[in-house]
C-alpha cells in the first residue's frame, strides 16, 4: 500500500511500513468497511423503521421514504469510505468553503419551513439543509488545520480555530437553528480537546463562555428563551410552550417497564405527542417498549460509540485521530441531547434521534461520517502481527 503523507503534530511522526512484512487484507478491508460497525448501524436503522411506522401513524409511505433515504445514505457511506485520509485532508478546506457559501445562499434565497429559513431547493431534484453538511466540514477543516502544527495547539492556532468555527455557527444560528449551530461548534470543540488542550486553557475558556451567557441570552429569539424557561417549569404554560415536555414525559412514564406494546401507545396514536416522528420519536419508543426497550436502544447506541472509539484509536495519523474521535463523540452528543430534551433535562433544541427519527439530510450526514471513520481505519498501514 502506498504511503500517505500528512502533516503531523508533536511526536506523531509517521513511521514507514516494514517492507515485505505487511499482512494480507481481509475482504472488508479491501472494500474499506468495518463489518461490526456496519452491522450495528443496519440493526439500528431497521429497528428505527419499526418505531417510525408507529410514530408516523402507521404510514407505509413514510417508512418506504425513510428506507429509500437510508439506502442513499448507505451508498454515500460506502463511497466516502473509499477515500484515503490524505484525500480527506486535501478536501477539508474546499468542503468548508463550499459549506459556508451554501449557508450564505440560505440567507439570500433559502426556502422557508416552520418559521425558519434553513433549506436550499434545487427544483425537481432535492431539498436539503446545508447546515447538516457543516457537521462534517467543521471537524474536517479544524483537524486539517491543527495537524499542521505542533500539538498541543498554541494560542495562534486556537484563534484561527475560533474564526473557522464562528462564521458558520453565526450563519446557522441566524436561520434560526440554535441546536444545529451548537452541534457544529461541539464537533470543533472535540477536535481541539483531542489535540491535547491544556487544562489551564480549558478552564479559562469555560469561564469566558460562562461570562458570555448573558450576551447569548440577549441575542436569543423569544421562542428560544421560552424553551429555556419552560425547561425550569413546564407547568407555567401547560397548553403552550410546556406542552411538548409535558406530553413527552407523560409518554415516557406511561410506558413503565415493558411498555404498552408496538402500535399501542395512546399518547402517540392519539396524536398528543408533537413532532412524534422526528424530534420526539424517543417518547414513542419509551411508551410502546418501556424501560426495557429504551435500554436495548441505548445499548445499541453504546456499542456503536464503543466500536467507533476503537476505530478512532487505531488511526496512525494525527489528522485521522482528531477527525475520527470528533465524529464519534459528536454522534454520542446527538443521542444525549435528543434523549435529554425529550425527558425534560435539556431545552428543546430540535435535534433528531440519530438514524431513528425521520429525515434525509441528517441520515446522509451521519452515515457519511461513519464512512469517514471506516476510511481512516481501513486505510491504515498494516504492520505484521
């Protein structure tokens, strides 16, 4: 296998493979896929289709549409997995610039939906959210920037990172889409933390973020402030802002240990639950399958995260380690935030449950991220056992 030369940081100089001593690749390594991770993702998607059928009012068209989206996302994952880390490194900055340009295009001619301007439409072809693409472009460009310099990063590198993160985050927040903007920023934060940021700088940045909270509060939209206040006391407006949280927690609690059974949830089937096939689908899961069903799904997510972390740990280049680690940790944040907001411990920020909630762009983005993860693992140089 040809050598992949990437800029390295600190002591992570790339070692040349021993000539004539590399072992033979398996069939999965030849097609650059990880069978364990792929199998876990397929199980999650199939289980998600079952939950979606119930959450979507037993609409077969909805499930078929989602299955079609999953198929497209799997093809994208396989294609992305064929790219070497060197190729990903070269495309990091162009992908970021294209993403920023599309976010600007959303501001100028984006399509409106549910009171927000977040979509671009190619008539007769596709309607998509450019902000979803930034969930991958952001860790790509920050990883590419940091791996060019000695690690841990110095103040100069961090200032550039803040600039790279700030532009798209402000554009996404202005759509408005606070949830996605925070996830995009989080993906970059994970890269910086994995680069070995010192605890002194981490503490200083944490204090700065805490000091900036009043400014953030003043610049939030009224409905965003109301979501935070509703989190503290949902009963203050039970028929308005508190409705979502009250109904979702009621559904979760009514499921008990074993649940009411598939298609038997009263909160979902009688349409008390808002957005039950997207953001609040976990409430349907909890009501119909109970605590046991929730734990099964959580175990499945845990296995995916653990496998992803193991794949990230095998990366041989700084760029690959930073990027892979950020992708899988951000995936964990998606799960945590969605379950947290449905259960009433986090504000409602519009984050879907990965590969279970209905959605096309988010599914493609998630599986493309896993394709990058598999590419980083499968393109490593194989040394003798």
